[in-house]
C-alpha cells in the first residue's frame, strides 16, 4: 500500500462520453444532409437535366433519354453580369411559346414527391420549364444574321463560334436570317449550339423583343457535366466577341488562390488549436 497521501486537488479523470448507436445518429445525419443540400442548391449550386438536343454537342440531351446532368453555379452572377459566350440556365420568359420538354409526374403522391426530390439532384426530369442556352449578345449590342460566310454579327463584327453543331437531319447547314435586333439593357439574346435545331431568341414568341431573356431570369452559369461518368468535363466559356485575355489576366485566379492559401491554412490551425481539448 502506498504511503503517499492523496492529493484532493488533483483533477479526477473524465469519463469518456458514450457514443450514440448508429441507428440514433442516422436520422440526424439525414436531417443535416437535407438542410445542407437545401442551402447549397438555393444559394450556391444546383444540378440540372439537359432535356433537349438544342445544345448538342456541347451538352447532350434528348426527349426520353438519359441526358447530361450539369452543375450550375448560382453564385457567380451575384458579383457580376452574364457575358457573351457563357452557357446559362434561365427561367423560361413569359413571352416564349415553345417548350423544349414536357415533364411528366406520377399520379401517386409518394412517387411524385420522390420524383421531385430526384429532380433536385438531377436524377429525374425537373418539374419546372428551365432552359439552357448560350449568350450571343447582351444589353446595348445589335445582333443580326448573317454575313457572306454564314456568321452571326454583333455590332457589325462576326462571332467566333467553334462550338456550333449542324444537325444534318434538319436540312442545309445554313443559319436562318434575322435582325438586326438591338438588345435593351437588362436583356440577353441567346441561341443554342445546335444552331438549326433550337428554339431560342431568334424564334420564340415570334422573335424580336419577345425572344429576348431578362437577366433577372438567369438562374446560373453551367460549370461542368457531372453525369454520366463518361461525359465528365468542364463547360468552359468561349468569348466569341473578344480575343483571348492577356497572360497576366488569365493568371489572376491562380494568383488569388496562392495569396489566399496561407491565411486559410493559418486560420484552420488557429481554429484547431482553440477547439482542441486541454
């Protein structure tokens, strides 16, 4: 037996906290996941289904098939305006009269609810008529078609459009004539990459002003194809109205990333130090 007196001031060892069984934690995990999913899809990003062939071959889609699932950035236009050459998803304007797809929902309430949840993740067709197109002209610009080389003109200059796809089943690969149309501020002129198989600003609502898309209708910018796996790739911008940016400008994102790396690492270490149990 030890002759050393007991130190009453010595802290007693803490009892280890008993972990909850997995079946109790599972509902909490599901609830947290649903809340995070709602917040992310409301403010940051969302998955959309490509329901038609109007953006072939940049984006694959067709009625009744498993089209591309794309990730749409909903935050980017909080800090800037949509620009020519960007592929965007937007709510169908009230002046447009030609839907690109008709969503069918089950008459069964439970199945219909599950289909709506699946639509949020791009696993089922959405129940809203959102549209994906590429911006050809923005507010203040005049657009028309075409010059002698079958190119769309914006402010009298031809667009550089290597993404155009010609569906030969639709006839002669020649763009339909239109314009000139001056786009008002706050509006966009959009077209599909499948140039002669797309209901867009050239024809919707009879064309002209009725075919334009309000900037306020834009949901976000298409960033990447995430499904099917064989189609994984980013959806980059091709600024059809401008030359490539100077090298120092293209290096800005990387420079910002490097500059922010150390403060982020330092902050992470400080947080871990503060929350680490003594």
